[in-house]
C-alpha cells in the first residue's frame, strides 16, 4: 500500500525542488559614513556607465561602518534601488545592522570571503582566554585558491569559470569558448575565444596570452571586442590590464631582446 | 505592421543561415528596416556569415534573460543601412530559449523594425519550434533531394500545429518555398529532383530558386550576404526572391538551360 501522504505530494504537478546554485555578486565596500557620503563613489561610477549596473545584484560590505544608528541602512538600500541596483544582502555587518538587513529582506551573509574576517568587531575576549588560537590576534592570509589548470583545448561553446582564483590554460582556446576568472587568466596557446578576468571586481587582474586572437577581453567589467583591438597586436604574445579606466594591451617582449634594442 | 519571418527547413546544411542573411540584406537594401535574429543557440554562425563577429558583446540570450538591453545586443551592419543583426550565444544551448522571453524581445523588435527574420536551427525540436513560434510567414529552405524535401514536409506540419497562429486558431502562417543549391547539370542527369517534383510533394508556392554556385561559399567566407554580390547568379536569384516576397511579379531565372554556343559555354564555365 502506498503512503497516502506521499501520493498526495506526488500527485499533480512536479513538487518544488531545492538545489544549490552559485552566483557572482558585486560587493560594495561602504565607507565610514562619518567621513564621506557612503554612496558618492557609486554615483560617480554610475555616471560613467549608466546602464552597466542596471538591475545588478549587490552585497553591501559594512566592515568600515560602525554598528550604530548614525548609519541608516534602509535609506542607503533605498538609494541604491533608485540608482538601479538590486541589493540582496550585507556582509560584515554588526548585529544591529544585520537585524535591520533581515527586516529589509536582505540576507546577512557570513563573512567567508576571508581576509575580511571581523576581528575588530568581535569584542574578542577569546583572544585572551584562548591561547590555543593565537592566530586570531593576527589572522592568517586566506587560503589561496589554487589556480584552475586546463590542459585540454577549450572548444567553442564551452565556458570555464575559475572561482576565487586564477585560470591557467596550456592549450588553445577556440573561438566561441569563454574563460572567466576572479583572478588572472593565463593562456599558453592561442586565445581565440573570450577571456574575462577579475569578474569579481578585482581591477588588478590581468590576462596573459601567448597568441592573441580573442573575440573579447575584459578585466573587472571593462572590455574590448576584437574590432577594437589593434591589428598589430593580433597573433602576438600580450598582457592585458587595467590602467585607471583604460584597458591596456601590451605586447610581451623578450626582456633580453629589449635590452639589446637599447 | 511589422512581419516576423522564419527561415526554416528541418534538415541541416541546406542554406538557412545563408538565406536568412541574404534575405534580410535584400529587404534592407530595398529600404525596409530589418533585423535578422540567430536562433541557433550554441552553434552561432549568423554573425560570421554577416561579417560582424568581431563586434559581438551581448546576445539574444542575454536579452531574453534580462542581462542586457536590446539596444546593447543589436549589431548594426556597416554596409547596408536599415540592417541589424541580433547574434546568439555560443556558450548556452537551446534550453535557454523560452516563449515568454522570446515573445517580449520580438514585441520590442516589432516596434523598431519592418521585418524580423528569424534564422532557425535545424531539427524539429525545441530550438526550431521556438524560432517559428511567433512567425507570420515562413520561408522553407529546401534542397532538390528527397531527404531535404521530406524534412521540409515535416517542418511544414510543425508550422501548422505548433506555431502561435496555429495554437490560437488565427490565420495560418504563410508558407513559401525557397529551393537552394539547385544544380541544373545534376537535375538534367537525374541525380536531383526537378522543381516540379519538389513543388508536387510540398505544394506550397515557390518563392525562388537559388542555383548552386561557388559565389555562395565565397560570400560566406567573406562575411558578406550573397545578395550583395550582384554579379553572381545566387545574388541575383536572392534579389528576385525578395522582390517576389514584397509582391513584385518577377519571372524565375537560372532554372533552364540557356541555349548557348561553344563560346557561351566556355564563358559560363570561366565566370
């Protein structure tokens, strides 16, 4: 005999299913509101690229914000919404702000993006009472994500994401393939597809490749399509990086050759 | 009133993308604001045939999923005014297509364009059905051989049962036959079906016959719609087909052996 309850649940349409998902979110480091308007920098950025951030999900990092009433979280969230962002959560919030966030329907994310653990906010009696964990006094650097290594050619249509780290390919990247990394991207071979480094917002990320033939390259959101890449760089070994707002593509020269030239 | 045209076939490799590119370019050349939309998600080719692959940033799937605006994804053709390309994604698959998202995107395209040409993927599954769902008119691309004709017959059945017009009981999708890769020599040798045989099986009106010609491959490799090559027979044949589609009365060309002397033949060979 079947359990009637299960049958009822299974009857009709398929039941809702919970599953895991990973998303890349932009994080806004909110500065100390006593020193500056917390959103002035955001508004300036938005003027440069008005549509780029439209409906972009956003996590507010409140590390620098003291947990007092002087900072009005709900007002800040409201302002971000009018600017077109979709605030989804907060990080490194004090208990007061974390409670406000929950009331606003925002998720107080745990501060797992380490290096930003919140030693300053913890009253931290444990540091004194627990000599077994002296590292809390001086938190160790976050465990570095090992670089993701690709040794097979990445074919058209394939998308590879190196989460939280670098992406190293020792094989060609076909046109129509997509390499994405929070850190740097190295391609020891021809790069014919797309490469997006620093997608988490790291503006110091770079792209290195042995033979540039890319459809699109991007660092921390700044991009160039193939048509905007100087023809003289095509087929060359290059490095690509951000200088201010500009995406720079420099040929990688053999250092010995350059000294000889001098 | 803008029109949505689907370029479909069932079978692969018959020339849907070439025809979509040529047809859209032909419509735009005649002054109609036209966009050609790539529905072949994951096997993106239209941008190559249109020669705009170096300028693609966002795509149709980004638009459907609300990740980019239509204006960000539309690529303007540099050679022909009034012509735009909406490329598709290479890294996604056909499951990324849904009727709601496509419907909204097409509705917004209707506001801006006279003609929306949808380049369908091969097959009769989800991707092909999504491409034809909103169509007002369908151009069925067929090669003069039995398997292509059978697949075209199948896709005509899909058009008549799974399109929005069919579901809502509205006027049926208007059907046109475009016979491509027509090789007169092989037809004469009996290796290919003749036009009348195809028409008898499919019984839909003939929009055009495109002769098999090196010019098509050449144009694809150059990233230039073949209709822009006015010197070539396929270029002229696509131009005629566009004219007929717009209601002009143009006799079919390149479907009969022209009587030519020895010099004429030599000239034709070398051309």
